[in-house]
C-alpha cells in the first residue's frame, strides 16, 4: 500500500469527473456552433497578461453574435 496517493487516483478519484468533462465539452461546443465571439465594436483586445505563478490574460469583454 502506498502512503502517498494523489487525489485523482485510487479510492479518492472523483467518480463524476469523466461525466463533468464530457458535459463541459458538449456545452462549449454548442456555444461555438450557435454563436460567433468577437470583440465589442471600437475595441481592441489586449495581449498583455498578469504575471504571477502563472500568466493569466487581462479581463476583457466579448460579444456573442448569433450565427
């Protein structure tokens, strides 16, 4: 028996993780099929980022236009 087992393996694995991943995939796929995502008019999106432990994009707004 291993004393150090990660939470994503063994008895502690999340039983719903596979279902949740597939549901998220279907949800975002449906959004991409039904909408075109663009920057708001007269706006340019910044490529600047926040530097910390990871690089994260700056917050920005987008418009979802029906296809």
